[in-house]
C-alpha cells in the first residue's frame, strides 16, 4: 500500500483534486471531515476544545459553531483578538492523525496494493509529512483562492480576501510546501487541465503501489 498526503493552502482546490483521485481509483479521506466528527458532543476532543476556548464557541444546541471556533482560533487583529490556532491544533491534530493512521491501516488490510490518500491542509504544518510515502501539493493563483472562497462561503470578495489572508497567515506558504512535494498540481486552469495532471500522477502512484514488496 502507498500512503499519500494531499495538501495545499486554503481554497487551492484540494477537495476537487481529491474527488478526481477517487474517480481514478484512490482511497481518499478528508482530515477536515475527521476533525468535524471529533468535534461532536461526547467526543474527548470536543470536551477539550470547549474547555480551552469556552462555551462561547457553541451553538444553542451544544454543537460547535465552526465560524465562532474559527474566529477564536484565527483571531481578529482589528478587534484585538489574538491568534490561537496553534492551541487548537495541539488539541485536534494528534487525534486526527491517529484516526488517519487507523484508516490507512484498514485500507491496507483490505487491499495491499491500494493508494490511501489523506487530504489535509496542514500536513506540513503538523509535521506529519514523514507519515506518508509521497506528498502531493495543490496550488493556484492568489486571486483564485479569494474568488473560490467568496463563492463557497457566499460572501463578497473583500470579505473573502480578509478571511483568506487571515488563514494563510497560519499556514506555511505554498512555495515552501512545493519544495517538499513529490508532485505538484497547478490548479489555476480548467478542470480538464487539472484532471489531466491528476491522472498522470495517479498512474505513477499506482505503478509504485503495485511494485512487489
């Protein structure tokens, strides 16, 4: 089995690329989905996050409000709210990584020649790159990030620009991630152009995954 990390900065298009890899035949799991599950009431991570950041991050039904948690974690310099993303990551990342490892082990048991791919924004930041055999970095032009975020979140482009800038400040620049990458997907063009890159990379990963041990 080949363990592959799929990463890139905010709004680079990782999820779209992940879906393309699934269509090729890879097994893909999203770290954000794991984190969402761990932040449900009753989970130990939920309890730790609420204890650390306070009940202000909760909705009326006791579930975590992602926007409130994001504001508490990423901060708001214009309102003198400090960035606490490292504190949040220290609580969430270890549990997410454990779930990823368990999932990859299960994939490997079912199919020893599988490609098990984890899509996560902070693989490099979390120091988790060494857990993977190969690293794929997705990148795109800065203005595209802003436009994609605006469309995804249904906000105006100025609001999107502020949020993307705020979140990018907590991430390692793509230029540094690319230096560590085995493969880079330039996601600034059409979906067809991106899909061609994905298929080329998948073919190389599949040949490697199928090599005799």
